C-alpha cells in the first residue's frame, strides 16, 4: 500500500515476493497521507486523504480497494473550550487499527496534533478530550509554526497487544506519551531523550520523535527514531537509551523511519539521513543505505547491496518504511523521488519494484489470505 502526494497505489506480490502487479492510481490527484489494512478482518482499507478544494477526509473500502466510501464524520476538532484557541484539522496523518478484541475501533492522529477514535470501522470519529482539549497538552503542542514544515503531527499511535487500555502516541513536536486507561489520560515519556542544542530537555514541547515502534514479540520494548538520535526503551523503565551513538560517526543516527522485526525484539532497521546543521535530510554523502541491528542497538551493520553507489540523494519519510511478517522478513521503503524498493531477505539485497511514482508519503504491507 503506497500513499503519495498525488494518489494511492496497491502493489500485489506473489507468494515468493518476486513479481508484483500494480493496482492504481486510486484517488489520483489527492494527497494520501496514510493507508492501512485492518488485520482483524483482512479486507477493510482506510485511507487518510486531503482532497484538494474539499479538505481532509477519510475513505473506506471493504473489498480491498474495489470500491470506496467516504466517512460520514471524519476527524474534526470540537468547538474550543473557553481560554483555548480553536483549531481545524488540516489533514489526518496516521491511522492505527485498535486492539484485536475491539473490532471496528481505529485511532487517527492529525495535523495539527489531535487524537481521534472510531468504533464503527472508520465512518464516524470522535475527538479524545485528553489530549486534544487539555491546556497543558495544547501548550506542549505549540503553534503550527513549531512543528514540521508541512504541519505538526500526531503519529506512532501504538496499542499494547496484551491490553487495549495501554497505548502510546508521539507528537512532532511534543514528545512521546503513554495512557493506561484507553486514552482517557496521558503522561509524557521523554526521560533520556535529547533535544536540539541550547533548548531545554525538561520542556516536553521541545522533543521531536520522528517514529516510534513497539516490538510485537516483546511489547515492553520500544524503538524510536528521533530528531536527535536513535533510542530504545525497555519497560517498566521510563528512560530512553540513545543506542544511535553506536552508529558509525560518518553516518550519524538521524533519520525519519524505523522498523522492527516481527519475531525478534533485538532486530531493527533504520534509514539514515544527513542531519547536518542545515538539515538536508538526504542519504549521507549521496549513498543510500539501511542500517540494521541484531543486538538491540549495540552494533549496527550497513545494508546497501543493490542500491545506487553514489549520487542518490534520497529522503524516506517516517511512514515510508515497513516490514512484512514472512521468514525471512521482507523490508520495503519508498522515496520522495517516487521509487519503491524492497528486500526479500531482511535487507541483504535490495530491488527497485516501482519508479516514477509521485512523492511517496507512506508504505504499508499486509498479507492477504
């Protein structure tokens, strides 16, 4: 599932993941920020779209994209409480299916930062008062000028597979947060995380997680690609450890996406980008690569077999890299220059499976049985 600046595409592979057929474009011309398949029924697709003059909305398909229906009540902020400035959803950025015990439940993160929940499979969405209307959280969210260039975002909404009441979300900017009561209340989880030089790390507003992942094989372990490095958190500890310091210094530990192994909590992958002082956010030295760890971040290994050896100034956004659950694990990423790459063997060899797409915003993968 490939979401782009100008529409969405579905690529279907054979069982060996060697040949791919293309289905699309869907929603040609619309900005598609995210598309996800419901793993609980294996057929419902949700798409977060910005439809030109008509604004942000969501579409649903219950037949793998053959037909689509627009949500009757997409995410929208309620009228602001007294003392708070009113806000308007610019776009829905992140979609997460709910716990396996809660069919029909999804969560959405928006720009500006907001958390929404649906209980009817994505047709009608409700705003979660905390954090959306909490004055402390609104202060941490900052203004639209304080976020990423295309708007501050709520992302990385994670559900503990052992407990539907235990959740995490992250904000760029505004830190990582945890709830143990199904989103009714939230607390920051920023200890150990660094911020940009000369800013105060004790201020939650200055923290900028780019992507946070929960390990399916060990839900007590989280990995994070941050604006200021790569981190790991092992609960019940509340202190993030900067494992990116073990990356080669000529590469650094800055980037947007991070992917975890479905069965091995010690294995994760990142796509490094140049984090120099002008923040170019392209492959270091024009030589794209993925780095993998197999020991929880103590050591990292370069994986670039098949990628261009030089003059490839790629950018891969935080939602544009993912992994399947096959053995060996397949890895996938899309570039802002419209190329879709995959590896059938956990990054040992890379192949380009699509070129000339619009700027790729997000890549997700699912197994259809």
